[in-house]
C-alpha cells in the first residue's frame, strides 16, 4: 500500500492508573503497526523469557527509564512515534500518580485526543477523575475510554456497560458538553479490539481502537480559530539584490492567512494587507496553523520581533488576568510573589495578586481560602502584568491562551497557566 508523504498527524495523550495496562496498550499499538525494530523486539522477547513470562511483555517498549522498570510504573513523559498508511501518530505517555500531575499537564497540553484507560475489574478510581479533569482543563476535544483487561472479567458486556454508566455520571456534566467520548472494551495483553476485532466480544459493534484513531479529524478543533501569527524574526537582507526586502518569519499559532488578507499588527494597531507568503522552496497562496512561513506586507510599517499579526477577532492587551495554573516547582506559589510570564516569545514581569481557590482534581471540588499552591497543585490565580500581552482565553484558543511562569532567580519554569 502506498504511503502518503503528507499524512496528517494526531497527537495523543495517554492516561491511566498504575497497572491499568497503559504501557502494554502503547506497546501493542507499536507491535500491531509494525513500528518496532526487529532487534528491539527480539530483546523484549528475551527479556520476557528471563522474567518467566509465557508472553511478550510489550510494556517494556515504553517503560524505558531504569526507575520505571524497577518499580513497574511510568514516572516520566515519553513521546512515542508510529504510523499507519493513512496517518502519523505522536503519543505522550504520561504518568498516573497524583505526584506527577505536572507531567500529565505537560504531556496533554497540545493533544488532539486523550486515551483514558481503566481496569475492567476496578472501573473508575480516584485517578480516573483526575485524568478526566485535566483533559477538560486542557480542552482536549476528544476522549477515548479503553476499558482494559476485559479478559480478566470473562469479556463481560454487563461489566463494560456498568463502567460506561459510571463514566457518564461525570461526562454528562455541562463542563464536558463539547467533548466527544468513545468507549472501547479491549485486552491490551492479547491485542483484542486494538488493531483487530475481538472474537471474544462479538457484542461490541463499534470501531477498534486503531480505526478510531485513524478516523479522528485532527483539524476539527482549529478550523474556526482566529488567525494569530507571532513574529519571531524580521528579515532585512539589505543586499543589492534584496535592498527593499522586509519579511516577518514565524509560525502560525492558529487560524489561517491568505495573500490579500487585511491584517492588523499588535500592539501598534497598524493595518496592511498580506503581499506574499514565502517558504524556502517558493511562494504560497495560504498557510494554516503550525506552518512556519515568511509573511510580507504591502505597506512598509513598523513590525518588530514579538509583535503579533492578526486577521480577525482582535485580542485586546491584557495587564490583569485570571488563569488556571498548574504549579510545577517545589517552592510554593504565594500571593505577592513575582515571576516572569512568557506568552509565545514575549516575556513580562508579573505579580501574583491573589489565589482564588485550589482544585481537588479527584472530586472537582474547589478549596477556598488556600494561601499557597504546592507542587502539582492546580488553582485559580490572579496576576498583574508589567506590560500587556495579547492573549485569547484558553477556552477560545488553546494556541494563544497558554503561558508559562519562570522563576527570575533560577530561570526555571515553575508553572503553566491557562487564561480565563
């Protein structure tokens, strides 16, 4: 079968409690799509034999850290790549423990889809609620719930239906009304309903996991977003051949731009039209999100690195904002502390003016009156900025609504925020 050179990419975040079989599921996807090198597969088979197993332990393909192999759990975010003839996939394999909440937020921050695993014997547990909340917080547009280890409950349709009903007690809440959710009964160990249909669960009439992943429209969530183009570099060759050339290089954050579009430059508010869109191999008529390009304007106006070229639904400059913040540092966040905020390529000093509440990601409750955010906490924070940023709300535009907080003394990234 011919493989397309321009296959779409689906970014997936996996989530599951310890021993739900997440690493085995990913290993099975790699195995069933022939994405494992022969020598690596032989090494895994030999390692499985040494452990006394009568099957190939595919979880060893993804549990790459020594500490993970010793503990039998996933504690870091690993990015795994595989493909089928119709699509490329990038999986962010994220840990499930509460102490690694920041890892999950990082891994799921740009996901098009989240795979949430549950053990068919245990159903929904405390960590499942946390994973669903983070998927909601990060506005992941689609969730696939894999009810794993169906072989250990005799492939019971009744047990599967019980778990689906339990999930709907959460997913039917209005906060999940725009999230598409599929439920698939699987056995990662035996590859049932992963890439091929299971003969043990003929009662399941939906698509298998790989078919579901191939069918997801990865562009659906960005079709209607406002056009945003942060300028990363101003190109002025000043040579005889290109004496008057002025181009603006960057990556389209969201939306699309076309030659002839009328645009505005922020913060100045000056307006012009797009004269050309250029790449190293020629000119284009249009570009869309995630494409890197040089944009040229019809008018010679003042545009600098850090400015933003926008086409519609102009954002306003924000000097005070409220945001959900996931705290990633061992030193707590307190009201009154100062940090550097980075939004895109722009930085500004900020001060924490208030902590509204901390979220209990296991119950969705809000804890009022907290004085600090500790490592792995998620809370609502108010910030005052030294200079404005041109951000959208994260709910409206994921690509232009997130930022990071940086400790000015250590230069470490200490938090990630999502603009209300």
